[in-house]
């Protein structure tokens, strides 16, 4: 009968079952990333919707080209008019008639004998002037300009847009803040449980005279490394999900902000490292302060 040989694997300071820790942090960060991406897409959608909010400035029939150009320059100088080449668009009555005929299939010129439509400017208003009171003041001011026949905008639609965007933003931000708290608690508890198996090794190092920082250093280094790996995995999962969603729904590319998404991925990596580092620091400090009886 041969002698049984047993190999005793020594525990190394700072080691613990890291696989479950990395997976837990990865899943938590991935959930945060999904909601972060939703906020980014909603903000881009809000920007596009607001850019398409325009007021219609109809001109008098007798306005000359010179007066019209002066009027356009006057509008461009207004503080509430958005900047950019397409912030003020001129639509002649001929263009408006052509669009109307194409959309309805009815040629009103045949029974009216003339084009009753008027030349108009489509003016894009800055975001901070989209509230009802500001738009009413803008309408009154522009209608007093010489050569302007009427100013029109869809008041109910703009009011509805403002209300819905505010509600969606508050709901998403509340969910993200709640998720951040839950994720931090989850990662903290996961690391504390993982380090529980190391409590006697920590005490042994104390008994042989090791300083607190010497004991903490390997735990903190590994925690930051695991947080970094978890962040990379979460970023990979999120990027794969967004790529799949974009392939299935091509219109998502219209509201995709690449720069903000890159910042979100960087944030996930930093968050994973930071939360893992701080949670490990607190857990190790706790075990350093426990008495021998409390360790059991």
C-alpha cells in the first residue's frame, strides 16, 4: 500500500475566488451601461426633436426681394433664433404649392385660378426659448416687423414635447441613480464575502508584525485589476448589444452619439475599478480591526 501524498495549497495574500467577483461586477456594470446608453439615445432624440421645432413666418404678398433679405437678416440677428445655416429657411409660395399638390394630389390652382399661399420663413428657435411664454413673446415680436403677415407654430405639440422629454429624463436619471446605489452595494457585499475566507490569513500577517498597508496592498491591487477586467467585459457586452441593435434597427444610427458612448465605456471601467478598490479597502480594514473572537 503506497503512501498517500497530499499537496497542501498555500493561500497567497490577496487571493480569493475572483471569478464570481468579476462576473458579479461585470453584470452590474453592464446593467448600468444599458441605462446609460438609453439616456444618451434619449438625449440625441431630444436634440433632433427640438431642432425640428420651427415657427412659420408668413410674408405679405407685396414684399420685395430687398425687403425680404433685410427681414431675413433681422431674424438671424435675434437672440432666440438658433445658429447655423439651416436655422432660417425660405420657402416660396411656388415651392409650398408644389409640395401641397404632391402630398394631396389636388391642384387648387385649377379652381382658384391663382396661388393663395404666401412666401414664408421656417425659423428654428433655440432650445431655451421653447417654453410657451417665450414662444408667445417671440410670435408677437416678429408679427410687428414690417412685411410679416402672420407667425404660426403648433403650440400644443411643442408643449407636449417639453412635458414628455422632462418626464422621460427624470425617470431615466432616477433609475440610473438607483442602479448606481444597488450596484455599489452588490459589489461591496460580493467582495466582503470573497474576502471572508482570508480573514485568518490577515490576522496571521498582523501577528508576525506586518503593517496594515503591507497587508492591504495586494488586496487593493487585485481588486482594482478585477474591476478593470470586469469593466472591459461589461464594455464588450454593451458594444455587442448596441451593434446588434443597430443592425436590427438602422434608424438608431440617426440618434447615436459615438463620443458620448465612448465616454460611457470609459466611465464603466473607471467605476468598476473605483468601487472594487473602495469596497476592498473597507472590507480589509474591517478584518484588521476585528478581535480574535470576532473572527470566528
